[in-house]
C-alpha cells in the first residue's frame, strides 16, 4: 500500500537541481534490516515548481502487466499522484516552503568540526 511519497532535494553546486517524488511502499523492519519496494514511477519537478515530468511510467506499466502492482495498489498510486499534484498546484505541504528549502545549505562548519 502506498502511504506516502518521499521528497528528495538533490543538490549540485549548492543549488537545488530538482524536487523528486519517489512512489514506494513504506519501509518495513525485518531481522535482516529493512525491506523496501519502489513502485518505479517517480515525479521530477523543476526548482521553481512550474514544470514537472513523470519518470519511468513505462516500467510501472510493465509491473502492472506482470501483476506485481495489484489493482488495489494501482488505485492507491493514482490517489497519491493526485495528492502530490494538488500540493504542487496549491503550493502547500512540502511545497509550501519551497523557496526556503531551495535556499537551505548544510552548515559546513558544524559538519566539519565533528562531535
């Protein structure tokens, strides 16, 4: 079941390159560590939040054809897609503070000084 989408903000040359929404099952703890299941479909959003593109939809469709992603899971993915697009359009949720996130920097002096 899709319970959330994870938002990553990769950085290159200290600038926000893009927002990345990864659709996945929640991680579960096991004796060996953690089990994860990436649903393959992702959303890549430009830093200004004005353009986006779906990624790996062909792989997702293949998982659907194979029955790896069930009809129930597919409905949840579609619901999650709609929720993310609504947050993007309304600039709420994680996108409410997009400018602050884009300007954020690691405090290198704290990172380099150690514990």
